[in-house]
């Protein structure tokens, strides 16, 4: 997106004033693409692209972390299985440019809508092709997810925080979409990876050789998202519905939990 297009999009978004004296603009396209921007005195301070997709994670909040940029905030979530046992930690860059609310204290349960914005991509014809091109000593399987940064902690330097992951998985669905404002096209790709189906957005120039259901991929992407539901209840769920969620399963999970707060 050119600078002219960016300014045009930001100026046409839904705008609200905030306590900093600036304005937050949220632009939503019929394709599902989102762009959130903070503006002060006509200058764009920060922008976060995102997408209204179906991919969701369920887990417990480990921590919230900021950066030198006052509009960038990360949430670290411990993803759990259906019995509440930890699977792995996932860092998510929050799309809305505001600090997480008090409902997201350490230990709170959350449903986070996530999207992977792909920065590097390798496509393999099928599982056999994938395995034939992996190094003999590779520790990664065909459906795996690897966090690429240092997991943030209270002692960690903020600039080390990252929501980048390397994703290995099988392509389940491909949709070709277009940004109606810029006419730029992109692919919405659903990948079956470790423990859940992850939606990724890929620029058309990165899929010129084609990407189809049944292919396998290795992708590096930035995980962005929005907390849709949170609850202060401590401990794992009493029964079913936990772990990672896809579609509306996460909301169904929270319908059975007391003290639920729905965000946005």
C-alpha cells in the first residue's frame, strides 16, 4: 500500500478521540481486512493491519507487554488442551492500539481472534514433497508451530518482544480476496498446524506459483489479534470446550463460565 493509499484509508476510517489528545481510526473493508491507526495533529503515529477471520485461540493470560511505541501492546497466552493442560505459549500483537484492560490480568481465561500476516513463505506440493526437502536433522514435523523470539518476561527488554512464529502445516482452504479500496489482491489461507487451524493472509505476489488445498507450507508470520472474550475465573474449565478453538467454539466455551466479560 502506497503512502497516499494509506492516508486515504486512515482518513476514511471510523474515528474516535482518546485520552492522549489524538485520534484512533479503524478502517474495515468488505474483504475482511482491517487497519487501525493512531493520528496526532494529522500525523500517523502507528498502524496495525488485521483481519476479521475465524481462527481463535483459547488459553490463560501469562502477561501483557508494551514497547517503546505507546500504541504497540502484546499479550502472552498459555494455550491449553481440553483438560486445561498447557500446550505452548503464544504471543499476540493486539490490533487495537490500546493497552489491555484490567480484565486481562495474569491467569485470566481468554478467547483471542488471531491472524497470521505472512512475511516469508515456502509451498510444498504434498507431504512427501515437504519431507523430501527437509534437512535430515530437522526437529520440525509437517504440522508444527515455533515461536521465533524470546518469550517476554517482567525482566525482558520490551524491544525483544515479538509475535513472529514459524508455522508448518497442511493447507485446508484458499480464498482469493481483494482490498476494495486499493484493488490489491491477497490470499486467505487456512492451515492445519499444531493444535489448531490458523488463518494466514498472503500477498498475491508471494503465491504466483500457486497454493492449493493439500499443499504443505512453511511460513514466517506476525500473529496479530483481538481479545474477544475474557473471564476472571481461575483454574482450568470444569468440563469440555477448552484448549484451542476454531470458529464459534471459543464463545461456546465461555458461555459455561461465570464472570464472563465480552470485549468489543
